[in-house]
C-alpha cells in the first residue's frame, strides 16, 4: 500500500507486518588464519583475541581458528571488577576477552607487559590509539584503519590480514638468523688471518700473508657476509623455535663458541700446511702459495658451513642461492 506523509503511523510497529522469513549474516574467518595461529603456537607465540562481540560469538570464532582454552573467556564487565593482581594471574591462561571497550584494551596491554611478555597489539579505531602506543609493537590496519591508529602504530598492515603478521615474524627471524650467520662467518674467517700474521713472528718463520693476500681474502669475506649469507633462505625449523629472549644478545655464547672453533680449526690446518711445506725444504714462495691456496679453500668451506646450522653441506646445495656461486666462482 502507499501512504501519504500525513497518514504515516507515529511508530513503526503500528504497520501491519507480514512475516516472510529470517536473514542470517555471517562474517566468516579469512582463509589461512587457522594455519597462521597454528604456526604462531609452533613458534612459541601466543595469540589472544580482544573483541567487542558477545561471548558466544568470540568463543565460536576462537574454536574455528584454533585458539587454546577458548572456554576461558573474560568479559569487559568482569574485567572492570578485577584487581590488577587477579588480572595479572588470569592473563597467563585466558586467550579470549569479549565485550571489551577500547579503554580496557589499554589495561590489558599493560597487564600483559607487566607479566613480562612482548606485546604486539592490533587495532583500527581512534580509541585503539592508546593501546597501540602502549604496546611494544602497535599494528594498525592500513585498509580500514583510521589515520590516528596508523600514526600511533609501529607497523601498518596493507592488507588487514592476520597472516601477514606471521609472515612478517618469519621474515624478521630469517633476517636475524642470517645476521648471526654473517657475524659468525666474519669472526671465523678473520681468526686464521690474525693467527697467520702473529704466529710467524713468534716462531721466527718467514711472513706468510702479505698485504695483497689480506686484500684478496676480503674480496671473498665481504661479499659472503653482505650478499651470500644475508640472502640465504630461512631454515625449515625457523618457525618451530621459541622467540629469542629480549635480553639475549645478538651474538650469544653458543654462536661465539661455534665461530671461534671454526676459525681455530682453519688456523690449525693452514699452519700445519705451512709447517710441513717449510720444513720439507720448499722455498718460502712455494710454502706461502700453498698455505694461501689452502686458506682460500678453507674460507669457501666456511661459507658453505655457515649457510645453515641445521642442514648438512650437501643439503644446503639443494637450496638455491645465486650470489653464492658468483662469489665462489670469482
């Protein structure tokens, strides 16, 4: 029927409605989120859902994406009634917070940080800005996020996809891992150079390394550090290890020990080669050439060894790295 404005009822419910059916709207979880959450758990990264939705919705989504302990849910009103001590205990086991207002997100971020955890917080609204700023790593949505949230965040997701965060973690771990390999190789490759400079002086041998030799060695060492090892692909176990402790140094005791042992092993080999050549009647030039050639080959062996600390050298040869063959060929 048609109505003229003067004939419209005062309230909508005064119309005679005829029931036709129900419409259900679903906002499904993005493909890949469950796998990304699973990868986070294997990497020692905890995933927490903070939402304004109802408890039933939050718990159901939590089950779909594989969150741990989805039944242990804390609501916003319950959060307001908790003391800081109680909340500090509950944040260790609770992974879903429902009916939460933006102001409570800031309190949760502070509670997680007080528990000694490194917090990455996602948000898109203006009211999320304080929590994004308070988190160790604020992550804003680049697609539907507000300008205020993007300005307050440390990172901006261009595709608003949780999986992108996991990919970023993997990339960061790969860069960190490759930096350690490059530093370890640098130390290991310089120990023989230092040893071959000092040992002949102490034992009254003729000089083994001349300035030209050192310059040539750096034509191998520098590209290997800055190009070959830093371009290495990630280890297969990269996302199966726990995160590095915040106070743990980049170059830890284990890495330092491995690097020193590699360098001393090469030094022992090249010194032995020179000693055998020197005392067997070879000329100084022949002994020096033989020792330097051995040192160059040992340097290349160090490159292959430090490409991976989880795979064997034959295993690493199946992993492509074009820069490696340019350096080795050169």
